[in-house]
C-alpha cells in the first residue's frame, strides 16, 4: 500500500525533473524512478522525501534536492562501463543513483555513522556495485583511479587538485565551488590531452567540503 503511494510520488518527481528542470537524460530519469528516495531520509520525514527540496539527515548534513542529484548525474555523462568516484556520500541516495548508471561507484563520506548507514541502505536495496568508505575524500581514492566521473556533493573553496589528477582523459568532475561556505557555483571540469576545461553551471548551495583540499575547520558544528 505504502509502496504504491511512494511509486506515484516518485513518478511525479520524475515528471517535475523533466518539465520544470529540463532534465533530458532518460537513463538518469529512469534511475530516479527506480531508487526509493524515502529509504534514505529519516523516518519522520519520509512523507516529504519526494518533494522539490533538500532534507536534513543525521550529523547536521543534508540529502540533496532531487533536481541537484539529477543535474549532477546528467553532467557526468556516464555509461554502463563508467567507473565513478563520489565525495560526500551522506545518505547514500546519490550513490545509489550513480550505481544504476555506471559499472562501479567508489564513495567516500567523512562522518563514520553516515558512511556505515549509507552502505547498509545500498546493500538492502540489492545494489552491489557501490562501496562506501570513511575518510577525507578531498584526497580522492587513488587505488581505483582513473575515473570516468567524479562527483563532489559538498562545496569547497577550490577544485581539489588530487581529484582532477584522478580523472581519465575525457573524464568529467562536477563540484560546487565558492569563495564562502554558504554559496557556490556548480562547476564541471573536463580533462583533455592538454590539461582541462572548466564550465560554470550556475548557482547552488551545499554543505561545506571539509578536509585537506577543502575548508580546513568544521565551524558548522
Ligand atoms: N549526496 C548526499 C549529500 C550529502 S551532504 C546525499 O544526497 O545524501 C554532503 C556530505 O559530504 C556530508 O555528509 C558531509 O559529511 C560530506 N563531506 C564533507 N566533506 C567531506 C570530505 N572531505 N570527504 C568526504 N565526505 C565529506
């Protein structure tokens, strides 16, 4: 019964992504139709899981707005063969979406409790091509590099150099970058033979990226 209600809400969310936000990638829309977003939010907020907004999760962090998840996924231009690195797994929702779009997802989350729960949720949905580990993701994850796509779900002062270095030629990195912790632009970096090109995809607001190549101290706590 409940499951059916969420299925209809999910369908409406996907229609909104298409009509209101011009998300066109059918693979992304399908992944968002499949993954049960309500599983990734605190139980008390489940009825709001499919709304057009971010929601709070544990440890003062947030699950990103559905539009942002769709947009960042679309900008990565993944295929079934892609290997992806995600920084800031949080609830694991974006991780699950990436797992539907790519061959393998390596996800990093700096808060141990969130990393553990994200991994458990993903497994409970029968997704086995995504691994969540707990450490400072601004260093990247060199053991599995190079990546076709890197997605950073937290805002930093600049693009962390190790993440660019771990991109394949032709690979894409999507990250919110801004001079303050409060506001960022969504930046896409595409690596090429000579170096890389950088595009600006408009304003956004994420929780801070904290680490060696991010903001240095955690003033949000
Ligand atoms: N895509 C996630 C977004 C979670 S918010 C979701 O939709 O649920 C961003 C997350 O980035 C937070 O959980 C925060 O703890 C994490 N984070 C911040 N800095 C990080 C770092 N250096 N390495 C790994 N994770 C980091």
